[in-house]
C-alpha cells in the first residue's frame, strides 16, 4: 500500500511538472521550460537524477529499478525532446526521443502494463525515431504496444 501511494504521488507530481514544461515550451519560454524540467528530474526521480543522463539506458533502468520510475524518466526525457524540438535543435531532440523510446520499451520488459497514455507516447516516439536506430527487439516491442492496440 505504501509503495502504491508513493507511485500515485509520483505520477501526480510528474503530471503537474509536465503541464508546466509543455506550457513554457509552447510559449517559447525555453529557459524556463528547461529550468522546470531540471526541477522535475530532481523532485520526481530524486537527488541523483542528474546521473541518469550520464549513463546508458540499461544502467539508468538498473538505477531506477521500478518500472513506474523508469516510465517517469522516459516521460521527462520525452518532454526534454519536445523542448529541443521547439527550439529547432533537431539533433538533440532526436537523441532524446531515441532515449525516451528505449526507456519506454524497458518499462514493458519490466512488466509494466501499458496504459492508453503509454501507447500514445510510444506511437509519438516511433514517429520521431528512425527505425534503424532501434534493435529489432525494441522495434517489435514498441510496435506491439503502440496506440492502435487495445488495452488488455
């Protein structure tokens, strides 16, 4: 029960941060959007969150350990990609989209049941990532769980 309460609070906190990040980015307030993103990383994922960007996806997944935390990290990385996209920084945005997609695939491997929002995010990420940048395994998992599939 305690773990579920923690996850629910984390998801609620993440949603509030994402709303602020996307609002700032859409208003071309990029410095503010990135500042809110930095706050979100620390508040949602903890004080060592800055280390996540310095390690590969597999290491980040091991550090976070729980599929909901990995999913939260994926959403924040996806938000970061959105900011860079809005800034016209396509190469940075593409790298962040690729990382977010890899993280989302890992949450599925960890046994996270995909929600409608997860499937929508997978579809969005697949539209922004070159298929050849994914392993065959990642591509199959992502395609199987994208938004056209009904919730089981």
